[in-house]
């Protein structure tokens, strides 16, 4: 079992920055990737960024060049540095951990943290 605890959300003006953190605990030794997704009101949850166990990263087009995902393997923590924030970045941000479980795989989610960007 895996637990994910997110922190760092809040209210910021357009152009500002926020840093999200997600600490993982439990059975985290077979992690394939960790990442961030977001869900705005009335919209589906969408990928923001992921980072693989080897450090490879993947970003959604709307956040490329503005957001940076990183990972501290020793702390089992993933970070999302968000710069040049825009009102359209307003959403609940969810941490995700994807790992091997037995012969299959499992995806775990955090409880979500609200990010609000005012214009």
C-alpha cells in the first residue's frame, strides 16, 4: 500500500510561482513513475508532468517551459515547480505514483491540493 501526501498549493497572482510537494510512504520500492495531474472545474483530469524512475520527464504542452518536475529518491518525494502561472492553471493538482505490484501495476493518488491563480 502507498500513501501520498501533497502540500504547497495556494492562491497566487498571475505571473507568480508555487512549488508543490508530494511525499510517498509505504511500498515504494517498485516505482515506475511519479507525476502530477490536475482537474479544473467542469473538466477532466489531465496530465501535467511525470518523471520516471530513471529521471526521464514528460510535460503537457501547456506547461512546458514554465513547470519543472523533480524527484528526491532518498525522500520519496516529487516536486512541481510552477513559474509564470496563468489563471488557466487554476485547478486541483493531484500527485500520482505508478508502481509494479506483483505481476501487474497499480496507480495511487494523493488527496489533491488546490492551486488558484488570480488575474
